[in-house]
C-alpha cells in the first residue's frame, strides 16, 4: 500500500508561508496538512479559513484540513469555500457528527473524524462506515513538536483491523511525532497517511527532507 506524506505547515514560520507552500508544491508529497486550532477546543490558536483560501491558488496539492475546533457547524461553510479537499473534525465535539459528515460529503469533499489519545477507539466505530479517513492523534492536540505516544499503536491496529474486517475504504492518518522510526511503526500497524511537521522543518532543506521521507516509505 502506498504511504501518503502530508507535511504540516504548523512546523514552519507563518511569515515565510509562500516559500513553504512553493517548496511543498515542488515536492513528491501528495497532501499539505493544515492544523486549525481555535484556542478553545485546544489551548493554542493558529489560523482560519481565509489563511487557507489565500494559499489555495499557489498549489494543486490536496489540502488536508484538520479542524481542532469547537462549533464546527458554525464555520464549516467557510472551510469548504476556502478550498479544502479533506475536512476532518474531532469526535470529542458536542455536535451532530453525522450531519457534519453529510454536509462535507455533499460538497464532494472527503470527510474525516479525528480522535484524541485518551478517547477509546470504539467511539468512532459506527462513524467509520460513513467517513473517508480517520486521524489518530499520537500526541495531545494543541501544540507541535511533541513526542510520539507509543500507547496509541494498539489503537491504530484495532481501527485498521475493524476497517479490514468490514471491507471499508477508510484511510488511516497519523498526526503527531512522526519521523522515520515512528512512521514505520505506524505504517506497520495499518496507517497509510503520515503527517510530518516539526521533523521536516528541523531539516536543512524542506523540499529535500520531504522527498527523502516520501522515498523512504514508498521505495
């Protein structure tokens, strides 16, 4: 199975974003990951739909938008209009999740559910039948640069096994602490999309680092 690399721009400098997008546009990564935080659902605050919209015409890469926010229904239309290709929101929010999924898919956009480390995987079981991807958080959401949580490996395996047993077409994406070593562990457990942020931006050259990571998982 092909492994998709989804570089997270959260690891880069927002003042240098056009150059970052340009580098990722030239890379072999298929996705660009946007970690949207509202300062409410998580303690940090990042950017909103206008930021995504401003970057949309700079690349044709898949915009993989991860909403770590409350009040998804209030802002969902704006993220759809911004040019998102995939919109993932958290199961832990207090909204009608099925309605949100339907609204996203009605716009021909892929819909995903994200799950925090402390949330049992069984809570997303019924939703796996109606979504396109699940993001398994392998750090506590809210900040970049955290260490990978080994405790989430069993969750990856359990979700992967459930998807296979029920013949579902659902991508498993890992977000948090991904590098060569942890990425391999996650891929072996059943993941096929890897979000890499801080690891890539610590390297000397973003384009080279992204291509090398992609090559490592797809050679």
